[in-house]
């Protein structure tokens, strides 16, 4: 028969072993996780990308970007607006020789790319603006306020991308998306076969408006 004192002694050894395991295993893991999260936030504190959907307001989208020092040639997402099967995906391709291309994929309809253009540097800060029909209300909506009808029609039937004030991509498009479609910045959670899942640079700031 095990005495009460023996049971207490055994329980004490078990608890001591549990405490030792917590200190030797769990605590280092917890500290490592805290340090990793803190370091990640420090490194990416200026990155305002949104990997969760936000309902876009109306108007031109403007991004200030810090480009990564890479030239993978992949189509990296900058602005993704819409839903699976009905989306406008604005991307950038970073090429060798300090060049890049920008492009737009209108899911299920067409894909357009600019000619290659020179960058100030492979890791430069650049400003990109974009107009696509999804960023604007239907023609005649009161949301346009005082904007004339002819300009409303242009914004609903044209795409336009500039980089540092230079028009790099422009054309006509007939593509309908619901007003205030979800928008993702620097990320493409919708999938597809052309645009990658994540922009490898940083989005320093963004805005949207007429």
C-alpha cells in the first residue's frame, strides 16, 4: 500500500517535471515567437498592404511603392479588385537591367501589359496611379458629384496606369464589376493562373479619390 506521504512525494516529482518541461521547451518557443513577431513588425512597419478585403471607395487609386531589389519577371499584384472570376488585377513585372512592366488582367476577358520601361533604381520608390471601371460608380450616379457626363463615360470604359506621372498603359475596356467591390493591396487572395499571390516590395502609402 502506498502511503499518503509517498503519494504526495510522487505528485511533487511529477509537478516538478512538468515545470521543468515548461521552462526548457515551452518558454523558449514562446520567447522565439514573440521575438519573431516583434522583428517582423519592425521590419515591415511602413508596409500598409491589405491582405484582407476592404470595400473600395470611388476614384483613382494611388500607391507609393518601394520596389524590391529583384528581377523575377513574375506578375506581382499591386491592386486586386473584385471576386473570383470577376476581378481587375493590376500587377508589376520586375525585369533584368533595371526595367519593369505594368499590366492589368480583367479576369475572363483580356490581359494587357505595357512595354518595358526603365526604373530609377532596382529598389527605387515609385508612385503608381490606376483607373479601371471598377473604381467608379455607374454613369449618372450622384456619387460623381460635379464631374461631367463625358468624363464619367471615359472612366467607365477605359483603363489607365501611370508610373511617376508617365502613362505606361491605356486602353478601352467593357468590363462590369459591382460598385464598391472588395479591394486588396499588394496581395492576390483570389488566385488565377497569371498574377502571383504577393507583392515582394512594400506599399508605403495609398489613397483613392476623384
